[in-house]
């Protein structure tokens, strides 16, 4: 298998659906194999696709689509449309692999991949980081990456289109999952020693975490 995929799946609870309510395999045609056997109101379901947004180019960064997700069949306006039971994002680079557990933080899923070297003389092994909306797998609505004290947005190739926040960082080296330091309602990613030649942007996620108390 030359391509891996990030998935976000709605896993039904027993009190919502009986044990016979399952989706089946996700086929090569990007369909749910058991959809035709589900209750009639739920046969038109699929996983929402997100992918790299075309029309935006920046060295070391990528923009992801933000296709809207519809979780419930009764919210569909057009009978030809589908509702969604999750989303997927195909990793864009051949042989790219996820070798560390994804992280969920403040409604965002953070995934670090490994792109292995293909030859001794070619590009060396390195990582990409994906910061996606956990609910639909798309890009974030607000930028979280800071370069030279400025929040980063990517310029479009078409000047009539808006600038968009990147959701992909392409590193020149292999990285491991970060630690987080919470300060002033933000969680800042802290990485280990990556070498003096690695330029690491500041990545901060808005956070309401803190110490909570319950009184009984």
C-alpha cells in the first residue's frame, strides 16, 4: 500500500443504533460497503473528503480544503446529496506514513507523518504536521502558526481569492510529537532538539484549559 489516510469516524453508541448498524469497509471507490444494508433513511451516507487545496503554494506549508460536513440525514436539502458519518484525508506524499498517535487538542486533530528517504542521494527522511479541524477534517478557521512574530496566512495564486491559514507544515527533518506549555489561554507546542539548522515556527492553539473545581 503506497498511500495512508487520516480518518475521523462517527462511532455509534449502543443506545443510538443496534449492533447491526455498521458501515462496512471503506472501499477503493471511497464508498461504505454496507451502506445499502442500513435502514432506508441512512443508506445515503459516506465519508467527507478533505484534501490539499489547489491554488495555494508556499514553500514548507500547505492549505487544506474546508468542505462542509452534514452529520444528520434530515439536514440534507437536496435528495441527491449524502450525509456524512465521518471524514477522510489521504496523505499527499507517496510512502508517507503515520507512526505516532494523533493528538486531539481543543477541537483540533494534530497528526505527524514520516516521509522516508527514497534513496541515499535523494531527499532525506522528514516529517509533515497536519493540524485539522477534528469535526470535519478541514483547515482551521483561524491561523495558529506564527513566523517572524506574524500569524501566517498563505497567499493565493489567484489574487481574487482570499489568503488562507495553512494546516500543513513540511519539515526538513524528522520530528516527534510535541509537548504543550499552557500560558495566557494558549497552548504552545514545544519540540525536542531538532538541530541548529531547523527553522521551527511558533505554533499556538487557543485554549480554555486550566484548573477546574467541583463542589459537592
